[in-house]
C-alpha cells in the first residue's frame, strides 16, 4: 500500500495488532522514509519518538481533517471528533497536502488474470 503525494509514492504500513500499534515509531533512530497508518485511532502521543514527524488525521473515507507538521517528541493530540485514521508520515509530507481533500491511497496488489 502506498500514499501518493503529487508525484511521490510513500510506502504505507498499516498497524492493526496491539503490540505493533503500541511500538509504532518509538525508539526508531534513523529518519523514516515510509508512513504508518493507525486505523480506528483518535488520540495521538509522540512519547519516545526520536525524530520529528508529520501527522495527518482523517475520517473513514480518508478525507483530511487535521494536519500537524514537524511534531516534536512528548506532544499530545487529544481526541478529535470524526477522526478515524491517524497517519505518521515523513517530514515535509504535509506541505503537499490540503485539509478537506482525500488522501490518495494506492494498493499494489495485482489481480490474477484469468
């Protein structure tokens, strides 16, 4: 799964298991070049992150409701109404996005030709 931002594709990893969601990007030292999707999440904390990231909050249809650029560690985003998905993205990704637009998610699974 990829997030398409203008001409750039960013690999997206969807975290659904408890321990994967709990760890997220905690204690990751090298700069990330991929994004993480947390479905069914409304509250965000950046505790124990070792780098700055961009955060996008969307509804069920992936319409962008809120964007946070260059979030430092030890910050909180309290629950917001209508938020369903949270995306942690590499730095400077939010500059190319706009509120009230839909995120373009591209699935790479090819259908078997019969």
